[in-house]
C-alpha cells in the first residue's frame, strides 16, 4: 500500500516538552515513519523539532509574534503559569483559530494543488476548541480528520478531592457548542477520533464516523525491560506517581494502603510534588504510617520510571483523569495498576491487566482498594501474572508505533483505501453522564488484545482493564 501524504496540524508539538506537546510530537513522529508527513507547528518549537530529526517531509513553522507575546504575557501575569486553568482553555480559543488561519495562508496553494491526501489535526486535543480548517476545505476534495480529542469529564460528586478543584467556569462548558466553527468542525470532519469513552459518548451523534483511540502512547523502549518476579517473603512495593494536587487523590491511596503499611507488609513511595505534599505528610503521620512512606518529590522522568519499574503496584485513585499516561507507563514497566473506573485509567485497565474500583464515594473506594492490595500481597503468583500480561499488552497495543498503525486504518478508510475499522470504546456511556449508565465492553476489549484471560478473582473490585516531574501537566484542560 502506498504512503499517504498527510498534512498534520499540531501547533503544540515539541519533542523537548512534556504532556500534550510531547504526546502530539510522538504521534506525528510515529505517523511519519509510515507516511509522508508535513508537520505544521508553532515557530517557537521549530529548533527543537529539527533537532529531533524525525522523518518529516517538511516542518512548516508558523510565526505569530504579536499574538505569541500577548498569550505569553497573559499566561504569566493573569494565569500565573497555571496550565490547569479551565479559564485558560477558553482564553486560548482565538489564538488557536489565528494559528490555523496563518497555517491556511501558508499551505493553501499546496493544498489546492492536490499535494496532500488528507489533513489531520492532532492538537489542540481539547474537544471544546474548534477548528476553522474544515470550513477552509469545504470546497476541496481533501478530507479533514480531527483527534484524538478529549475532555468533558464531569466532576464526580461525593469526593472532597473533586470539590476542591471544581471552578465556576466548569458550569459553562457546554456553551462551547455555540462558538464560531464549533458545529462545522465536527459536521464537516471525515472522521472524529475520540480519546476516551466519555468523549466518544459526547460525540455519539457522529457515530458513523467516530472512532476510539486512546490519547496517550508509549515509547517502545520503555517496554523493553525484563519482567521480574515477586518474592513472596518481601514487602509489597506500592507507588503513586503524579502531581500532589487534590483531584489526583493520593490521600485515598495512602488510606487504602494503611493496613498493609501498619502491619509492615508493604512500603509506599510517592513520586511527585505539589500543594498537597505537606497535608499528605501530615496524613501519613496521623495514620501512623510515616515510617513506611517515602516522599521523593519531583524526579526526572528517567528516575521516575526507575522507581516505577521497581514497584509491584501503582495505586492511582485519581478522581478526574483524562488520558492517564502514567497508567500506560506502569503497564509497560510491569507495575500492576490499581485505579478507579473513571476517565482514561478506567478505559485502559481491563481484567487481564490490573484492577479498577467503582467511583462511588471515598469510603467505598478506600475499602475496595484495601481488599485488592490485601489479595495481591497474599497472592504473588497473581501479581506476576498480571505484571506479565500488562507488559505484553503495552507492547502490542499501547506503543506509538501501534497507535500509528491503528490511526492509519482510520485514514485509509477516509480516503477509501481500506475497510472501516471497528474501534469502539471499552465502555458505552450514557450520553452526558460519565458516572452512570455504563455497559462494560471489557470482554471484547480483552479479546482484541489477543491475550489469554487470567481468571482473576474480582470479589471485591473489578480487576480491570509522560526535565522534571513525570507528572503529565494537561495544558488548559477542560
């Protein structure tokens, strides 16, 4: 099959950054190994992109000096470099439209001359930021594809961690549908790639051209380590990796691990930093587990992965996680994930890989996680089985190379070079509610991975389905 000529819009792509910028770059790079890719990005990332020497046909750097100065000043002075601000998401809308207008002016002649088979927008990944490109392409025969897009995950009730983070602007999210170009973006797209079950449900109106592909991916080198085996006479090594902010819910992880820690059956490592660190240290002291908990602070990604690889179980009860890239990493290095069944982690973790517990309330989540940890401490054969299957699954399905192959199936269908791929999300969510009305598709999802079912006991919990800090900062997330 001949290579596609793809024009990729990825203003945030940067191989030397973190979070969305790095995710977009890795995705574009993987596609460039399979196709003839022209990457359109912001000028401030051009040097980093060229240093990386990825096999792009061309890198087109879009310069908007005055707008970039305004945005940079606002980010520092108004938003205090708070990349988590949802107000920042709304503020970034006109700058995103301006980038695409400049990109169209730069590439219009080549697009109209038929130099490209398809246009793919990789960023922004936020579903509320529309694209003007489908309108520019409305009189062309070149199809437009958007995604993976993500966002729209509701704040769960009954959790103090969510209550501390929710902002007034969250109540205005649905107004994005009335913004210019919002409806035409998805109506005129030839395909929409959703990065989560929640986003898939939100855009279910376009089900005939809607596909599920997780937002994150993995470097295949991370999957190259040898699998270790658990010593039944050693302590269970537990780890949390992430920003110490309320919604990551590290406090729930510490409470769930308390029985094992107080019995000297486990040790808990906390990798990451943030405003919650002192409170979490006080919590560990009040629970009587301070001697069994190590707070490491922010580490380089390499060191964080070394710590993660040496752990047995990653306890990650984040109550509002979009992509959950650290869960991908845990699977790749052979650390069994224990998560809540919500958002990105709930999509990727299934019965052959680890455990997920229902997102009900704090007490129930802690109780069910305690049961899981007790089972894994007792049954090291089960731990090793899950570890092995997680590493195999990550290598087969979660690498950037695997993701590029999956996205290629979608692009081939769009240009009528192949059949429509069957890429449904792991869960069929009732539209508009990510907390209820779910119909699990875990069995079908497991079957697609070609892994043998492990027969894990799920009496207490449903075993289930990316310099500083390894924390994935979601820039301007919804």
